[in-house]
C-alpha cells in the first residue's frame, strides 16, 4: 500500500525537498502504485526530466479512454509533487510514447506554485 505523502502543512513548515529528492519520492510512489517507473534525462539539478512508465495499472481502460485515464495519472503526479512542496512539476504525460511505455515530463515548478519558506 502506498505510503502517505506529508500534509501540506508539513511541507510548508520545513524546507522544500530538493528536485532530485522530490523526483525520487514521485518515482517511489508510482512504483508502489504499479507503474514500474524509470527516471530518465537528469538535469543540472540532478532531477530527471522524464519518468518512463513501463506499466499501466489501467492499460485496457487507457487504450479505450486514454484522455480520461492519462489526465488522471498526470493530475496524480502533479498533486503528489505539489503536496511535497517540490520545486518541480509534471508538465505533461505522453501516452504510449513507445509501444510499451508512457512518458511523463518534469520541469521546474512556477515560483508561485511552491510554498513560501
């Protein structure tokens, strides 16, 4: 069962996690949810620029209703990173980027999106 993320109040009471730590936590969460994620393309801050999702727990539904399922998965990633107070966000999800995986894109979060410290 996935471990809960710290609450918003917990994220704002201390320093925000580094980009690479935030990405690692997101990858761990996605792994616990069954996505079989792999980080790719590290940036200068050490955080990956992409996360390849090699398994979709809702593959059959995603093949039929990708606009719904993939939007929910993107929102899950964005919400998890926001809850962490992460300095990055998921900017997009490329469904079926290859025959056997989807690709989530990460970038720096807008300055106003992070908690003020």
